[in-house]
């Protein structure tokens, strides 16, 4: 009898990705409504060359003033935090990144950057600076410890409520 389990590395990478969104968003003042992983990828036998993973993080900023630059910057950092957490989890090895899995995040980040900076060159510079800043923040404590703890919770398979995310942020930031 073969007791080996299917490789759940894709699911773990997704857990770190979603945890990145949730922890950074919460630390920046958003209310996280919920964070989940889909179990559907476990049952997908089709090998279509696409990654078999899916997660969801619902970030609620409350009442938003679209002209508030700080609000847009917080949104941008939260959007990019998922891909950056995934990158950090994979030891910063760009060869392991599958950008197809976060193309939606990148499109959202580009729209957010366009709302902050009028010119394309400024937008590219803003995105580059945001990613570089996040790589340092996400990889360091207390942020990384909180992301890892939330990723572990997500791997248990249950939906994580926003209050659990807020508790993790308070716990790890109180130790910093």
C-alpha cells in the first residue's frame, strides 16, 4: 500500500501568498473579512500546464476617499504583499516564481499605481519601489512570523476569520 500523499507545495505557496495579503493589509489598518484556500486543486487531475491553486483574501478598507494618496499606497502595498510573500517563501528564487498565479494581483497593482502617479514611467518606478520595500518588510519579523503562522492556519483547511488575523498581527507586533 502506497502511503505517500499528493504534493501540496502549490497549496502551501498559496497559503503564504494569501497570508501576505492578509497580514500586511491588517497591519496597515484594513479589516480582513476572511482568508481561505480552495481545496479544489487537490481533486484536479487535469494537467493543463497551469498552476493548480487558488486562495482568497477579502480586505475591507471601510469608507475610502479615492483622493487620499495614503489610502492608495496602503492598497498597493496590500495587493503586492501576496506575490512578495510567495517570493520570500520560495527563498527569493525567481526561477520558482510562476507569475501566472498572480497576474490578477499585478493588474490590480498597476491600476492602483495609475491612480497615484499620472505617467507610466512614474508608475513603473512606484511599483518597483513598493516591491523592494515590501521584500524587506515581509522577510523580517514581526511580519514574517505572522505570515508563517497564518499560512500554517490556512493549511489546516478552515476559513480564517478577520479577528484571527487581527489577533496574529497584535501578537507578533507586541513581541517586536
